[in-house]
C-alpha cells in the first residue's frame, strides 16, 4: 500500500503545473534580410529540423547555427520567410489557428515557396509545387486566341484587349518555362514546353511574340550545342525536348554556315539565331500569301462558272 509521501514523490511538485511541450518558448532566432528591412523571427528548431534535412544539419550541435541558436538569411525577404514558416508550422506561426496540418500550395504562395523548398532540399515539396504549376498555372487558349491579326468581324474593342492578354499569357508561359528549368521541375518543363511548341507552329499568326529576348531565352534552354559527325546539330547535355525541335528546324537550313566556334559564341550566336527566325517567318508568311492567292483564284473561277450557269439557265445567249 502506497504511503502519502510516496504518492507525493510520484506526482508533480505541489503548486507546480506540468509544463506542456507545446508551451515551450522558441529556441532559435531566424534573421531575414539586411539593414533596415532585416527582421528577426523566433522559431522552433524541431519544426525546422523535421521540415528539412538541410536545416536539421544546419542546426546540429557541430554547426555555428546550432551553437548560437541563430540562422541568418541576409539576402532573403522577411515576408517570404513568414509565408514559408507558416506553411511548415501553421499553428505555431499564429495565423492558421484552426489547421491541424500543413497549409496548401496555391496560386498565392507557390512562387514564393518554391525557391525556399529548393534551397532547403525539400524535394517532396518541390514536386508538389511542380505538379501545381503544371496543372493550374496557365489556362488553355484556343488557336484563334493567338492570332496576331483581327478575326473577321472582330470588334476593335475586343481585338486590343485580346492582343494584350495574348502577350501577357505568352510571357507567363515563357517565365514559368524558365523557372521550371532553373528548379528542374519535370512536369512544368514538359507542359510549358508543349505550349511554346504549339504556339510556334503558327508562325504567321504568332511571329510577333518571338522577338529577340524570347529567341535568346529559348536558345538558352537547349545550349550547349555541338556539330556531330554527320554535319547535324545535337544538344550536349539534353535540354527541353519540346523546344529543341523548334531550334533545330530554324538552324538546320543554315548548318553549312555554322562552325563550333560560331555556336559557342554566347554573344553573336543568339543574334544569328534570331536572324534565322526572321527568315523562317518571312518564308512562312510568303507561303501563306501564295496559298491565299491560290484559294482566291479557285474561288474566282468557281464564282465565274456559277455565274455562267445562272445566265445559261435564264436563256442568255453567248454565256
């Protein structure tokens, strides 16, 4: 039978309440930014460590950050850290008080979170960002949307806003494609590469979108290139599989004029590539005009024959 003294020894000291783990104070300071914009955030080591092996290593006892209980990111933006920490610890951040799990990746935070996830080697979260961007970040636009000229019977009040949205949509696709290559987002590279390829297949209607900065950006996605033994071109490292056929189609007619030295010139080669694009577009526009003239000729002939038949049916002689 337990005595009163034994019972007391087995329970918390009189007058002292058991201190719950979740009520423990933050144990690491995260400093973000520099100068007047610098802010310090009290955080929890355990939350950071479980979120990222990179941060876990940084906070180990053998590292400066673990010894000083302080992490510094002078080149980062404080507001971005708030979003990141809220994502990995929504309850501790004091914002998502009703959430029992991590926050969701959405259009408002995906571009902010992605660089942090990538830097901290949080690969599962990087893949989540990739999936979200590939599935939700850009809508599907029909062929008519990308047409440079006005559609038949399209009002000016409709044409100019469409033309502006068209430019913005293309810019978004290109920016996301470049971002996907920077962070190796497999799904986004595939989806955005396909979109660029589909738009390029309409050069007569979309030539204005592929200006020099765009041409230079697309070329960068397949570099470095080399001339193979068969006097063809190939990618050395393997760039975007959807962009490469476009670049190859532009360069192939001019392969005899190219040398490895020219291709490796990062200053002049993009300008040369863009001049080839202009030649290609002009050729396609000329071909389109020829086809239009052929169609017009056929149309005129059919109308002429129909009119002759009508006159004959009316008994007009000499028709």
